[in-house]
C-alpha cells in the first residue's frame, strides 16, 4: 500500500546532481539551512581534508584516517550512497593500519571530496567550491592521466558561475523507482519502475509557489497484495486495487544550495528532502512500498521507493 508519500519517516539519499546550464535562474531568496544529511556531508568533507593534508609520517595520520572513515560511514547511514562512491573510498582506506603512498589513489580521493563539497555548496560559496573542484580534477589528470572524461567534467563546469534551479511551478509524478524489479501487473515483464506497473498515481502532482508555500495533490493510492502463483512454480502474483482519493496537503519550502529542496508540512511539521538531478526532482522514501501477503507461504514485501517528478 502506498497511500501518501509523507506517511512514513523519510530518509535522504545523495544523488549525483549536476548544474544544468539550460535552467532559468531563480530570482527569489535561497535560504541556507542545515539538515542531518548536509551536516553529515560537511563533517565528512572536513575529516577528509584533514586526512589528505596530513603526512604519512605524522603521528596522527592513522587517527585522522579512522575519523574520516567513520565520518563517511555516518554519511552513508544518514544520506545513503546511491552510486557506491563513498563505499569505494572506505574500501580504499581499509582499516587505516596499512601505510601506503599511492599518489593516484590519493588524487582520486581528493577529487571525490572536492566534488562532495561542490555538490553541497551554498550559493554564496558555489564559485569557490567549483574552482576547488576543478583544481582537484586538474591535479588528478596530472597525477593519474586522463582518457578525456576528466577534462569533459572541467568543460561542463565552465566558468563556475552558479545557475540556480527554478523549482517554482507544477510538478507531475512520472516514476516510482526501486532497486528491486518486480512484475506487479503479472504481464511477464519485470521492471524497477513501479509507476509503470501500477495503474494509479497518474494525477499526483506538486505545486511550488513563488512565496515559499506549496501543495501536494493526492488523487489515488494502491492497495497491493502478494500471493503464491498458480503456475506450479515457485513464483508469486500481485493484485492491485487502485483507490480514488482527493487530499491536498499544504507545505512550506526552502531551497538549499543549488540542488536541494527542503519541504515542511504545515499540518505536523514533517520534513521532506527533495533533490534535483538535471530537470527532475526526487524524494526517497523508506519502506513506502508494501505488498501484503494473502498466502501462508509467501512473505509480505516492504521496501524503499524513489519518487521522481518532472515540471509541467
């Protein structure tokens, strides 16, 4: 059952979000606020900078490595690690007891840290963080070489002038993504976009108003059941009942940096974290897909979803 996307406590995942120069500048105020994910990212960035600036012979080198590794683990727990980049750094650090000096690996780690700082830079710091990211990429090219992909990143960054994403307008739900594919409509085709499988949610939308207010429009929800299949194999079938609804939920919103939108529900103060990637916005919801078992030997399903919206 997926009735309303704010019905359960939210979790934040970090997406690789890039500035799209085709976006029109937002002319309103950008309010800079902390939330748990932003604070975790900042802590990891600071710990990473301290570690990379230390020498291998420094007596605190191992301790700084452990602090950095712990900060990365905290960031994964709070924000997620959708592309595995943070886990790769943790794997590279190991248990922090091995003394090594790998210039290329260190340069790559420095680039990863600079990218995280650039990604989450407040508007006023954007140009500085962008230039630092470019310098890190250039250093990686110098140390490790380049197949052209790193230079392409530099070219995309351009002159590091911020183009702020304009969230104001109406947004339509277009996808409900999961990391587990399912054949919810029993047509023999497995997909990880449940929106394509469920004949509901086609009228779900969000209004972001210029004055920092907005409205969710919920017009239907799905009740999903899972049962043993009658095909004689170890398969399952799903049944979906789409229930019409008509609920409007008011909220206020602020934009943090270039790619993050924090929504606060007016009724109860629940905070939702949206992230922008190109021309779409996303919100990740923990345990938001539920398929209730109606067969004794089949388990119910509870899993996370990422909701994706496009601007109309």
